[in-house]
C-alpha cells in the first residue's frame, strides 16, 4: 500500500542522502543537525524519487558527502493551493505600484508581489504597463511563511520569458511573402478563458508524458498555460474550441478524483520500491481520457 500522509506527520530523512523538497512538505530542524526531519503540510500520498546529483556528489543531512539525492513530495488532489518555490502559476493583477504589481493566486491564503523589472527586457526606463485585471503566467521565486510571495516572469536558467508574462487574448501571426521573401507579423483575433481544475490534475498536465493535451490537439489547434495553483488558461481561434477544451478538462478532472489513485495503489506490492512509485503512477494516470471519449466531447463544438 502507498504511504498516506496527513498534516503534521513526521517523515524520517536518510542521513546519508541529499534531500530535495517538493510541494506539501517542510523541514523541521531538531536540536542537533542529525535530528532534522520532514513535516507534512498537506494531506496526500508520499512520493519519493532517488537520483544522481548533477555534480556527482552533494551534501547529506549531516553534512557528509552523498552520491544519491532523494526528492520527496506529497501528491494530492486538493483545490486549495499551497505556494512552493519554482511552481508555475496563473495570477491576476489586483493593484499596481511604481516598482511592482500586487497579484492574486486565486485560491491561496495570501497575495503575491511581482516586481516590474521581473519581465524579459524590462529596465527602469522601459517597464511593462499592465492594467489591473491582467492575467499573468509566472513562476514563484520565494514563498516564506511570514513573508509575501514573490514572482518572476523570467526563466533564471535562460534569462528569457520562455512563455511567462502577460496572457493576451490576441494572437500574433506571421505571414510570409514568397515573392518578396519577407515576413510580416499581424495581430489576429482569438478567444481565451481560464478553467479551474484540481491542483493535482494541473501538476499532472505539466508532465511531458501526460497524453491528454496531445490527444486533444489532433482535433484543432489551441494554446494553454497551466498553473499548478489549479487554473488552466486556454486560447484558440474559435470560441467553440475554447469551450470544448474546457469540457474535456472538466471531464478529465472529475474522473481523476478517484480512479488514478485506486489504480496506482492496486499495482503496489507493499515493498519500499513499489511504494515510492505510486505517486509517480498517479501523476501519469490522473485525468487520462482515451481518444474515443475526447472525440465524443469535442465533436459537437467543431
């Protein structure tokens, strides 16, 4: 059986392994360094992955070198979002100041701060002029318990936006003139909307191996921005296509509440190795619809 963790549960950390924390967990340091352990913040199934650090070796809990790294997280289907660093989120501007915007994450307990310079190409003289109500796709860079959440729209690894930033309704289309061998960019009308889903399902959609959006894209083109705070932004040329995507997400999210968890637990044999795979199986299976079911949902909207 998979390990079900409840808020306040203590989880032992291997002293010889480097630890990477995911959502749903926090570190509680004891009087001695070796007494450090994890405390569950949200209810769900404990996930655990062992891997080799990129640098070859990393520091363990007691300061010793370790050749393995263990990632822990809690996999759950709740609709209340608990902010975690590196999460991709959908947010909306509620207030604007000289140097920063105040935004809401919709279904969490606190507001967040988005600096005006946290956009690609932004400078003190050339900052984005965004209105209250604008939807933003951003990444969390800090989420401390007693401090305001801070966001950014720049990927730290590349220095580029990489999809982060303002979510616009209009689409930019590029047309190529084969005679003059030139290309022009034009703004084309489109429709967009956001759809609420469970946080667990949203996290599953971000998995590259999750087949739902790929199967849906065989019917018509569309764009999505997935926030692990439980919202999916959809844009398409036709408003009917936007509605169709929303219907598919609604059906998949409803089916994901029980079936993936039960299927994953039935496949576990009870060994430690199998228990660590249960959360991964939930991520892969949650909200998967077959091609026939998707066709039945979207056909009336074509």
